[in-house]
């Protein structure tokens, strides 16, 4: 696969302040720095770009296909501005990524990750203040051209907003993941820790073509696992009305021999029956693979995935194994990750607000001009009325000499009156 960074297998763009942008919009963003140093935080969270009008970043990518996008936000306060007062929308190549966003509710940095499939050579990220009195901001942007095996061709229509990564061992930081992901320990996601225990592997993980690569899941995910009798993993904070792509990572690092491990996978229904890791991995132990499930979120706000023994499980063998889980919110039928409005409606709504904001001063100007016109017309009518009242209504017989003197007097008065 031809890539920009062949050692990692993907190309990478990182935006800190400003790398590439579309200047077609007549507005320049401005930089904001934190008033005081923020100990323990990377440098990217000490600064932000602020947009008081719509602004678009345009990234050129080498190949169409799957890309990872990360938006970094950190709400801090400076003498010039408090970023907590922001409220904005974010559009990505016609998809609604965020609506009425304010940088996150929690204290500290907020990172939102998207996995997107584009049939174009540009990635366009647009920030739009939600209201005239509000503004948008971003601390940093990452655009990564992902490895082609991250999402198979059969699933390339999936656009995902990454929610959670967790695995059976200790926390895996971005330093140990070639795609800079963070994998959390799984303790908080199992309903009960009884009936399962952890196992660790110090050997070499065998990555195969067609299986899970190091970019799909790093060594630290596959060299630790939970051995499970029957266990339900609960993923909280999902939103009703969306589907979620749940990726389960497996690597048999516990069996003493091939052909001993069989288990079932459930997503509310039986998704995989008698799953045999030996058959999937061409009969290799410690070889990684994954399975993908698409799960509907209901009103409970929780997605449940269960791994448990099958009828083929053996009494002296491992019942089931699970190395890691990823969950990703998929865009809805309106092409949105946040709400039910498509990008066109968000733009129309914003244009309508901006048009109203433009019309108000225009209407005020028209009213002012009409008022001035009425005043001028009133003064003119008053002048004409005065003029008519000064003209003689009766004509008396006068001598030529008297008429000449009177006409001269009237003409002089009329001239002086109009000049004044």
C-alpha cells in the first residue's frame, strides 16, 4: 500500500494553529492563549483558534478512503475571552459532526475522534458559530489517512464517531498505539468481575494478512485478555436512535493447544455461534483477529455485548476469551453524528439568522430615510403654503408707475424667500 509514512502504514496531518485553510470566507480567526500555564497538559491545550464567523479548513489527502479525524478542545479562560461561552456547529464533508457544542462539559481537554470514509481528495472541516453573539474554537486538529484494513470494503459506508476503546489489560496510551488511541481497562464495563480472570502473554503476537494488523489493534491489546465463563460487557452513554459499530478483538493466548476453544458472541441475539479462533487464524495460536457487530441503541442508553461458552466448549479448556472492545457511533440516516438535522439545514438555519441580522440594520436605515423624506416633504409643503398666502388675492387698478414699483417689490421678496 503506497502511503506517505510507510513505516506506520498511513499518512498523517496535524494542525496546530493553522496549516491549511480556505480563505474564501472574509474572516480571519484569531489566536487565544491561556492566561496562566496549565501544568501537566500538552502545549496544544494552552492555545486555541477562535472563530466569530464561519470558517473552513481544507486538507488535501493523497488517497480517498478511510480517514481518522480528531478534534481537540480545551475550554480555558483568558483575559480576552472565556472559551466556556462558545457555542457552535462543526461540519465535515457534508456530515454534521457537532451541533450546539461548547467544548465539552467536563473540566480538562476533550478529544472527539471520527472514522470517516471519503470519496474525495479533500477533507473540509467547517466551524460555524451557532448564534451571532457566540463563537467557535478548536485547540488542534488531526487528520490521519487510515490503513485500508482498518475498515473492510464491505463496511466502507460506515462513518463512525469513536466513543470507547477498552481492553483486558492495563491502560494503553497513544504512545503505545500506532494510531494514537487510548485503550482503557475494562473493569468499569463488566456487570460483574466474578467468573472471569485476566491472563497475560509475553510472546510474539502473530499478525497475518487478512487478520487484525498492528494498526487495527496494538500488541498491548492482544497480549492481555479476560478468560470468561459467561460475561456481559455493558457500554454506557450511547444515544437512542443511532446504530453503533462494536468491534471485538480476539487473540487466543490462553489455550495450550489448537482446536480447544469455542465460544458464542451475543449482541442481544446470537451473533456468532461456536466461534473457533483456530479456524479463523489458519490454525495459529496467539494470532489476532476481530469481529464487527452493528447494534441498535435503545432508550436504556446502554449497549450490551456478551461472550460466553458454546455447546462445543470443553470442560478442561477455556470457556471464552476477549482481548479488547471498540465502540463507534455511526452517522444516522440524515448524515449526522449529532441530532437529526442534515448539513444543509444547519447551513440554511445559520444563513437565515445571518440574513435577519443583516436585514435589521437595513430596515432601520430605510425607516430613517423615510422619516427624513417625510420631514423634508412637510417643510416643503409649509413653504409653498406660506408662499401662496403672501401673493395678492385681488388685483386693483393701478397706474403703470405704481405697478412697476409693486412688481419689483414682490419679485424681490420671492427671491429672498426661496434663498432662505
